[in-house]
C-alpha cells in the first residue's frame, strides 16, 4: 500500500545507484586488496563480501533501476529520484580506469532516464584524478546526455578539491550553471584510524566528519571568491556545519588575524555567508523534525530539499514524518518539489 498523494511532487535528491560492472570491480578490489584505502575495505567489505541479509539486499537494490526500485518508489510515494553514483564511485581507481568508467556510467544512467523520464533524473560521475578530462565529461554529460549536475564522492585517494589543480572542475560547473553534490566518503587514509576500532567510519559519524571537513576546506581556500556563482550541495543537513556557524565564523576570524597559516588567508565574506549563499542542503538520512526545521530556519527555506538516501535508508515512516513537518503548505512544496526543480532544472 502506497502513501497518500500530497499536493506536491516528492522528489528525492540523494538516491544511490551503481552499475553491476562497478560492483564487480569493487569486489575484485576487496579480494585482491589492490588499493590503499582502509575505509573502502571497512565499508564495502560488508556490502560486497558479506552474506548478511541486509548486505545482500542493499547490493541488489543499489544496482536495480527497473521494477524493484520503481516499486519501492511507489510504495513510499516518491515521484522522482535524482540518481547519483554511490560512494566512492570511480574515485578509487587509477586515472585511465576512472575516466573510462565515468563515461560508461554516465551513458548507462542516460539510458535508464530515457526509459523512465518521469521517474528518474541524474547527476554525472567524473574522475577528479584528471581535472581537465572531468570538466570535459561534465560538459558532455550536461549538454549531450541531459544530466543535471555532478556528484563527487568527497576525497579522491586522500586529496581534496580545495587544491587548485582541481579547480577546472569548479570552472566547468560554474560555466554550465549546474551544482556539484559533494557526497560523503569514508574518512581518508590520513584520518581514519581512530574511527575504525569503534566502527564510526561510515554513516554514523565518519561520513559527516570527512565531508564537513571537505566543505570547510573549500571555503577557507577561497574557492567561492574565485567562483562566486558556484553551487554546492551537501546531504545530511550539511554534515553538521549549520550547527557550527557561529563558532566557525568566530574562530576563522581569529586564525586570519593571527596569521597562523599560509593556508588561511582573508576571505571576502564570513564562512557562514558562503554556507548560506553558495550551498544547498538535503535532509538525506536526517528525517528528524527538530534538525530539519533548524536548518530550514537558519539557512533558508529555499535551501533545503528532501532526500531519502535510498537504498541505504529506505523507510516509509520517514517520508510520513517529513510530510508532517510543522511548516506551511508553500514551504512544504518548496522542500519536496520546487527547490529541487529550480536548482537541478528538472
């Protein structure tokens, strides 16, 4: 039995998928231990090699773009999913493999959307390992394939996008007027060790710590002074950053005044202003009224969008909880529908 039809479309804006090809490549990496990424082995060792029912179910659901996913969407009242390549995407592979896999993945996503145009839209994958090629693939994916932006699964083999060698990606996104969704990854090899022994490396905390760090690195590096029209999306209600606005502004100002580091220079605006003006937020994995309402009121009702985080957090009661948010009908339509339509040009 599906949920009642509300007076708005429910658009879910952080919905994971993966090709069977990529899943097999992940399993090969797990078996051969061919990369240096403890977080990958911790997370995908469970999903890719475990025989646990939940792991097998997730592996099946994340690859399906036909009857099973569409049935799940119908059962929970989701009208449209914005699909994005699940973490870590192509970013764990060598450069040439990653580039070829990104192109293949985007082509397959395009075909799935053509088959179900009223149910799916998508973000393209790119290989940040080659920033110029990534920018070129973004242009093809947006202009030729009709994809709505780009997903980057946070760090790429321990490197972050604040390094200026990656800035052609931002230049392309700004020129194309499409958003970049910085989706979580497990903490990089440099920071993961304290997370692992208590299994804190993934969604429980590690994702937010790692992706929030990435977003702050972008701000402090001056990315948004160089690319003032750049649009970034963060899931999970901003990976904790909206709750830290006052302290981030206060402490960043002190660091700049003290001239503590070559890596921190004066910015044109406060960090909180970039977080309010260059960032959008989804509530993926955070179907909890107090936190959703806090971020809506602090960052703006036009900045917060609905997401389910399918298939990893697939619960019909969370959809109902968001339907019952204590906000106006107009604000509810913004949250579920029009903010996504406007940002992603759906």
